[in-house]
C-alpha cells in the first residue's frame, strides 16, 4: 500500500477518534500553506505573555522557530535573545522536535493560533490533561495541527 494513502487513512481515523473523545469541541487547527503556527500563553511564574513560534515541515516534522516573551525571569531564556520593541525574541536557529507535548493549564490561557484562527486549549481538554500536537490532515484542511490525548 502506498505510504501516502496509508497516512491519509490514519489521519482520517485519528480525526474520527478525536471527534468522539472531545465530544464535538475543536481539536484540529488548519495550518496555512507555510505550516506556521503559534502557541501563546501566560508564563506560570512571571505571569507575562509568551509566544512560541512553530512550523510543520512538508515531511510532517515540527520545528520550534523561536520564542517571544515580555519579561526575563525564572523559566525563560537567560541568553540567546535580543530586545525588539516591547518584546524579547530568541536568536537561536530553529530546533526540530521529536514531539510537541504539553500539559493544559487553564490559568496559563494556552492558545494555538494559525492562519487567523485560534484554538483555546481550555476548550479542548480538562485542567492538567497531557496533550500531544501532531501534523495531520482533516476535511478542508490540506495541512493541520491535530490535538490528541498523550498516552
């Protein structure tokens, strides 16, 4: 069987399973053609905004392209950044990730954004849930970010 066909079938099954698991709540974020998306949240210690910038490559790998943050302190980069206006931005090269896994914190107000659309993670999963973000496809979405429970 062709790998592309097998992968498309897997993504369709995954989207169907997610529909049942999240009872109709949003769980797929369509990505623009360049595959870029952001994870926005309030830092747990500094209580200041953080924006992590990612890109899904054509082969489905996820790359961390950079990070913007408003304050410097615990849990934020201590070097490898520069000031741009009212933000600090990392200057390190993009980094390939094996997986993008995160724990939902309603206090952090985590939100995924891509192509003018937003997906608040508090609307997708309960407080403390462990989520895995993976590249996939969905109806009307040639490239998507799929939010699934991490097992």
